[in-house]
């Protein structure tokens, strides 16, 4: 079973927030139903994750070691509509030798920061040269201290 939060406990009350950013909703994000398409929520989490990695001074493109997504899930709470912005908050979850789980809250910045979705992603640090996983960078490990 995919578990977004444990025992219905709010992510923001149990895990440390490590990053947040605001992203504009684009007209092209909308679908025929008049709201942001569900697939776009994954794009918002991806964009926030890569901004976070970049903010830590880590590479986001090969040939340097990069994070690759091994698993993800999203639970939708409320629709988002253009025009507007979404605030993506990232919380630090379980850390392994080469992987880190990050949890996401997507908040509708234009509607009292109501939660539009929550999700998670498991990123594995990957060396494109050797085609193998590698230990997490020190910048990531330092977040658990």
C-alpha cells in the first residue's frame, strides 16, 4: 500500500520542512474540465525537488551524479485553477544509503494556502558514468542532523 502520511498524521507536524517555492500555474496546465490536470501536480513536485537540489549546490544534469526518481505518489485534495500560484513545501522523510524520501504539500497560494495535494517521492542518487546508485551527497546527509 502506498502511504502518503502515517496514520493520518499531518506531514507538516511530524517532519522537518527543508524547502519551499512558489510556482505559477500556466494556462497550458488546465484540462478540459477547467482545472489544473492531475499530471501537472507531479510536475510541480518535480520542479520543486530540482530547485531544492540545485539550491543545495548539487548537480541536476549528467555527467555528474544526479537524483533519479524511484517512486512517487500523489493524493489530490482540491483543484487548482489558472491564473494562480501553487506553493510547494518539501519535508524530509526517511533516508537510506543512496536514497531519500521527500514529502510534498502543494498549497493553493491564492486561496488561503489550502492544501491542494500531498505526495512523496523517493530519489536515488545515481552515477551516470557507472550506471549505479551511489551514497547520498553530504549536503543531503547533513539535513538529518
